[in-house]
C-alpha cells in the first residue's frame, strides 16, 4: 500500500509523490516567541515531527524548515511592558521552546530561519509584487491587492464575497478591499524598524513565511504544514502572494493541517482561563505521556485535554513501558537451557503486526491505528510468554520490535537511567536484602523492607525468576 495523505488543497487523500524523490521539502509554520510554549504548539509540532519520522522511516530524505516570527505586534507590546528589547524577549522564549520540545522528543528542524534575519529578502519580494501590480502603497504601509489574484480562496474553499477579515487582518477603510493584507508596516514610535523604499518599518505576518520557505525549499515544494487555524487567512494569503510573484502553481503540492486542541470540551483560550503551558503540564505528567496522548487521536481530528483523559492515556503508556521493563527483567533472569519458543518462528509471526502498523501509517498517518497494532503485538507477546519460556534472543526481538515501532512515532518507552548513571543501587540492595530474608523465612524483616520500598515509590513483584521492582516516581 502506498502512502496517502489528506491534502487540504484538494480536500482528498492523495498518493504521496514528492516533486524530486527521495527528497522531501517540508515547511511548518513556527512560533511567535512572546510567551511560553503551550499545548496547541505541542499538537502541531508533535504532529509534524511524527510525519517527518515516518517519511524518513519510509526512505525519504526530509528537509524540514520551521520559521520563527521574532518581530510581531505581541512581541513589541510585551517587550515594551517588560522594558526589554524585542530580541531579548524572543530569545528567551525561543530557548524555552527548544527545551520543552526536547522533552517531547521533537527533533530539531533542519533550519529555523528568523524573520529579522530575512528582512532584505522580504523587501525584495514586496518590490516584486508592486512591480507586477499585485501590491499598492498607503500612508501606513504596503498591501497585497487580493482582487488582482484570480486564485484567491482555492486553499480554504471560501469565495471572496463570503470571506470576512481574519483575526490578524485589520479592517481599514483606505484599503481597496477589506481582504487586502499588509506586506509592509510603517514603523510607529518605539517600534523596531528596518529601512525600505516605503519608509522604515517591518514586514507583515504573511510575507515572512513565503520568503523563508522559498529561500530554503525553492519556488515549489512538497509539504506545508500548520494548525487548522492557519488555513485562513495565513496560508491563503501566503499562497496568493507567492504564486502571484513566482507565477508557479501550485506553490505547495500537499497542504497538511492538524486539528484544534480543546480543554474540557472548550477551545483552548487565554480569555477562557483554560490555557496550559507545557512547563506547567510537565509538572504533573511525563512528557512522553503527553506525546502519547497527542498521538492517540488522528492528527486532523480535534483533541480534548482534561486530567481524566490524560490519566486514562497514562495507563496505556505505562502498559507499554511496563512491558519493556518486564522483558529486561526476564532477559536478566532467564535460564540458558533450550527454550520452547524460538526466535525465527516469532520473527515470522511479527510480520503481520508490522504490516498492520504500516497500513495505518500509510493511511494519512493514522497514529491511533499504529498504536493499536503495537498493543496487539504486546498482547501476542504476553500470551506467548504465558505459554512457555522464551530464549533470550526471543525476548530481545520482542523488545527491539516494540521499541522500534514506538520510536517511529517518537515515543521513548525504555526506562531512562537515573541521574548520575545510577542503576538505583540503593533499591537493588534493599531488594536483595528482602530476598535473603525470605529465603531465611524471616518474613517480618521481608515485610518491613517491602514497606520501606513502597514508601520510596517502588512496587515489587515476586516471580519464579526472582523479585521484579518498578519505580512509580
């Protein structure tokens, strides 16, 4: 089965055929760094990290470009409020963004171009649009004239007469149409500014992405991604100004958009008081649980965040991680005699689970179906282990297969070593002392050590192979 992706431009699933295989150019709209990174950001960047990982697993070579809008009305307002420069404010929140993305195991993009580093290119583009008659100048800046571009509305499916100005499009009676959008904004007192033929100022929001994406990926490329809220007006405006200047259509072959995040069934919003930063969420939940939660729903569907739902998902993730821990324990304690289960037979049985995983992912990156395949594999492995003793190579195959499939989704399921490289020698020592007490039938001491372990957040289980312990902290 060939990989199929849902293309917002055509409103259909299409077979994925990049322009110059195996190379894939992917541009994802990035952050405006004026505040801490939130759950909505996580939804978008986990989604496109997952897409990139699967494309690379499938043999493609992905060049992933993600912009940073480091000059913007909100940045200017907050930097003035805090009495710092826009650059200082942006740098602070960019660093915070990288930190939380690292914890979510989101790979770094190939390039992170910043708007302020590409002003000259934007000025050149705006000049080109004016020369071609697609832009005009007013006292406060330069605007793109939407009525001059025949294809406006083809991405969002909206007709011009039905469209209302978007959230970031200012209605100005001097504009030729309410839909016309700013390419260059004249500087106001106290704002950062750059020189241009139209006076000192800064670029509009939409022109940034057109300039930076084409700079790194060319005048036409494969994938443009972002949240569904960006489809109109941002991505519609990007398309119009880019195709107007270059004359190439379609500018982007596949448009991919991830769904909204709701909190307790309401759209996440600061005004509603249901706005959660990732830093705050990570105080309660393992970042891998959050990544797992985001992948449990198809990327195009809306997702609802609530503590009960995260707690439920957490149990599912811990089943995977617990299974890996159990395999490690069995491998360390399995006898070397000839087993009843052999590796080659098991490898053949695993083919169907791999095929189920791939079929789900080839169907527009259906991560929910892919995770179902992983759970089916784990269920099969557990049943197999219940029926007989496996050789160490079988245990290694079980672990490597589950870790590999989870890794394609960016999920880290192996328990990481404690800080300082410790294998929790203190815990191992207590477990060993308890085992010795049990062998000596000193059950009072054994029970006291179990209680001590419990207070340390350690759960223990006595098995035919010895005592298995698990940390719940």
